[in-house]
């Protein structure tokens, strides 16, 4: 029982409070860009995105995939995926925030991507430090 509780507490700390923002990016096709952010909705936190210029890109899909769940372990985190699709040539930022929507506090984490779309609607993105 102590081992189970220790594993549960560690998973809550790692995914729920401290290291939620490990991020990666992949491309599905030239006109779409997938942003992946780690998180744990069992803690009440969730990722949200805000597009600065909705004429340049749009959010065309999002989902959450829980990580493998070791037997008997509850509260395991996972990965939020956001598909950003090119609409028109230009540049814009997309701001991702990790927070509990009902709390009136600053987000636990903020990640900003800068997207560039060329004339052929090919999209590229980089994390803004």
C-alpha cells in the first residue's frame, strides 16, 4: 500500500504540478502543424490555446491521449495534441496556457509558438523563448 501511495503521489507531482510542459512538435502534412504538450487533467489542469491572428491559422483539431497506465496506478497524465492549420500567408503566434479554468490565477505554464505560413500554405512553427 505504501508503494502504491508513493507511486501515485509521484505521478501527481510529475504530471500535475511540476513537469507538465515537456513539449514536442511534429508535422502531419505541409499545411498542418501538430503541437504536443504533456499534462494531467485528473489534477484539474488543462491546456488551452489562443490564436492571435485567426486569419493566418486555425485550430482544426485537438485531443488528449492518456499515457500507459501501470496496473493499479490512478491519475496518470498524458499528451494534449493541437492541430494548427494554415489559412493564409503571414505570421502569427499561438499561446498555449496550462491552468485550472475556474481559478483566477496566472497559468501554471505558458508556451508560445510563432507560426509562419508561406504563399503555398506551408506552415512552420517554433517555440518562442
